[in-house]
C-alpha cells in the first residue's frame, strides 16, 4: 500500500525543532537514483572508449582513457555499496515552491535571449512574489533597482562587459 | 624572517585595511544570515576579487571565512538557528542562555572564545605551514599523488552526507575535472566537440551553483519557518567567574579546532562538535550542558574559529583544502595565477605571510565588531527570505558570468545548482563534489608523472616510505570507521552483560 505523506509541516521556530530526521518516502528514488548513476557511468565509460589512444612513446605514463575508466569503475562499485548499505531516503517531499523556483530558472534562461538584466529583474521579482513578498515598493526594488545597481557596479567598478540585449544596448549604445 | 615582516608591512596599505574592515563586516552579515555561510559568501565574493591584486583578493576571502564563521553564533544564540553549520552546537547552550535573558553574556563569551581560537590557530598557521611546506618540498610525484589521494579520502567524513555518498559525490567531482583537454597528452575528453568545454568546466561557476543556487532551492523548502529573535540589551564581556569556568575549555577547544582544521577536508563543523563534546566531558558540571552552560558556548565557538586557521595550513602548504571554504579560497588562488604548495613559501613568501597577518587582524576586528555591533547584526537575521534570496540569485548569476564573461558559465552555475539541490535532497553532500573538482586534475597529473617516474610500475610506489604512509592513512580514512564500528558493535553485548 502506498504510504501517505504527512500533512504540511506546522510553522515552527528555530532550527533544532525543524530538523527531525523523519524519512517519509524513497521507494522510487531508492532504485531510480542508482539506476541514473549506473546509466551515467555506462554512458561515460562508452565515451572513454572513443578517446584517442597515444603511441607508447607519447602516452606519458597513462592513456587519456585510463584514469576516467578507473574512476567510473570505482563509482559503479561505490553505487553498489550504496544500494546495499546506505539506500536513498528522503526527509520531506518536494514542495511546490521548489518546483516553481526551478521553473522560474527555466523562464530566466529563456528570457536571457532578449536581455540578461531584463531576465534577471523579472526572475528575481517573480521569485520574491512567488515566495510570498507582497509589498509593492520591495518588489520594485528587487525587480528594478537591484539589477540596475548590480549592472552599474560590475560595469563601472569591475569593468565587466555584459552581453548585448534590449536594455544593455541602451547603455552601450 | 624577512617575509614575516614584509607580510606585516603589506598590511600598512590603507586600501587593504579598509577592504579588510569591509570584508569583516560583510562576513559578519553573511554569517548572521541563516542559509548563507562562509563557503557561499566566499564563492559569491570570488568574482568581485578578479580585478584586485592577489593579496587584497585572498585576504578579503579569508576575512569572510573568519568573520562569517564567528557570526554564525549570533543567530545560533538569538534565534536558535545556526548561521553556519559550524555553530550548530552553539545553539545547544547559547539559546537556553538567551531565553533566560542572558543573550549578551552568551554573545560576549562567543566573541571572546572565537577571537582566542582564531588568533591561536593563526599563530599555529604561521609556525606549522612553513614547516609543512619545507617537509613537502622534498616530495616527488608519487608522494604528492598519495597525499592528494589521502586528502580525497578524507571527503568520506565531510559534510552532512554518509561516507559512501560523499565518496560518490567526490568521484563525480573528479570526473567533471576530466572534461576538456588532457594536460598530459592534449587529447580531448568529454568535450562533445564544443569549444566551450575545450578548457574544461570552470570550478568557480560550479561552486556558485552548488553552494549558492542549490542553497536558494533549499531555502524554498523552509519558507514556512518563523524566526523570532530573543531580546537583548547589549553584549557583555565575560565576568571573572565565567573566565575562571571557561578558560581551560577555550584553550582545549582552540587546540582541538586547529588540529581538526589541519586535517585535509575536515572543517569547522567537525571541530565545533568535538570541541563541544570535550568541553562537556571535562566539565565539573556536565549536567548543565544543553540547559545554558557558558562553557558549551566557549567550547563550540573556540573550536570552530580555530579550525579556520588550521584549515589554511594544508591549503597553503600542500594545495589540499582543509575545509569547504578553504576549497573556495584555493580556487581563488588558482584564478589569480598562484600555485599553492611548498613553492609558495619560497617564491611567494611575502604573499603567504601577508595572508597570515590579515587573518590575525580580522580576528581582532571581529572582536571589536562583535562586541559593539552584535545587537545591530542581530537585526540583519530578520531580513525576510523572499527579499534576501532573489538578491543572492542575481549576484550568483552575474558572479558566474563575470569570471570569463561567458553565458556558458551562467548555464553551468544554474545546472550545477539544480543538480546540487537534488544531491543534497538525496543525502549527497555537495562539498566533496567541489573538492573533487579542484583536486581531480591534480590527482591525475600526479599519477601520470608517478607512472613516468616509476617506469609504469605502479607497485614501486609501495616501496617509498612516505608514499606508503599516505596510502595506509588513506586506507584507514576509508575503512577505519567501518572496522571500528564493527569492533564496537561486537564489544557492546559483553559490556552490557557486564553492567
């Protein structure tokens, strides 16, 4: 029978109270994570077989594929140990705020094609609003003032040139 | 002795002094903010140091390291939330003291013991690092390979993950370090034909991702937590009675912290736990621990700050990071074109001593700032998460971009942040990943050099006494805890029968 998730945690004060090691799930992850690691190692090992081989006189001790292959073998061995001795367990379920934040990262990535600082302002403002900030002036500071301040700091003090875009073109001309 | 005084003279630069003051205040703020710690602070600061000279750049990062480690105590005592993991044990007695209306007394003891621990460890650093470097000067590639391997084996016990998961994370870090052109043979590996991967994946964007952006995602899980600060009137210097009760603990914890810090990869968190436990074990009133024992605050805080100086010993003398923050500082040294290791004390001795003196100064600075400004910094802890973390996000992205002025690094930071979050969620610490990434290339290079030197007969490494010693230590670090655990398990039924 599928185990039910506990209700949403009651607001607590402090760190010690909020850090109870209660494991709630992990049946899927227990196998999925090792499977992902094995898959990754398999793919990486296959890639190492495509590396160029050096003639004995130029190989300088080891072939370019030797060390990665040794490491991948070690990773596979450690993952087997992990499955047997220390399986994956999760303390709390993934919250909507977290998945939403990752989604905001994707929106930020898409918006950078228009302008990096436009994307930064929108993403940071949306993040603050999504996480519960409702004060208009605070949102305006995060969305408008902070990106401009960071841009000026890096452009003028650290002399960093940012990629051209809709807004940065106004500055760079 | 000349570099010793040259290093001190370097500190007479007013610009450097101002920078150290700003970095100390910044470090105290970073350490006081829950979720942000010395490692994240140093990683976010790294791009800001790019335009600086090496001494101000690295001195600023070490200032953040020392002051943020101390400042974790402010939130630990006032809101029962350690600003850094190293201050977790400070909560155990600091918060009960604050609840009794003695927050100022607890903070005063935290300031004094942190300063003593920090200065003690910097003196040890000044003495031990050149000696260690002198010994390491005679190392050849097999010794270096075995030493790097030993440093990596210590990853098993770092961070909050289990030993096996830590080693897997470290292994992935080393594998990421393999991306790009092989230094020994110039063969392309895992580049998929992309010119951006030709020089490998930079460790600065990865560090910004795994320490900064992954923490942002962790904070998104904690939005329901409420923070309430305990009221306090001001920080009080410890009374004569408190000194009499705690001075032995402060000295003992400073020694423990420095020693733990010197061990590769072990940092302030482990040091504070051992410092606290030993304070309790040696106390005349162990029953008071957990209920507001002033020695508990002293034991934890002296140890975690002593670990900062200790961690810099292997970082500067051997190029093996002594802690997660030291790994970021090591990355900073490399970005500035400096090669940590024995040569640093012969070719760049003035630089090394300038760093030592700046750490000494920072410990004195945060003593003053801690005493005078703790009440003010306590208010910083109440900055709402929805305001703080979007700003951290912007600095992370711009910082990742700034290093090579490449959007590719921004994607690396974002992706490693998401991966880092899921690693932490499934019990893998991200610290081994970062250290593996830094040491991976070095490990392979030294293995290759050893193989050339030993005519491809790897077993000849075992005939070299120092190499053998480091390999035995590696085996002990990897298998020792498991063997010891089994021995204790077997022994326990007999002990229980005896009772």
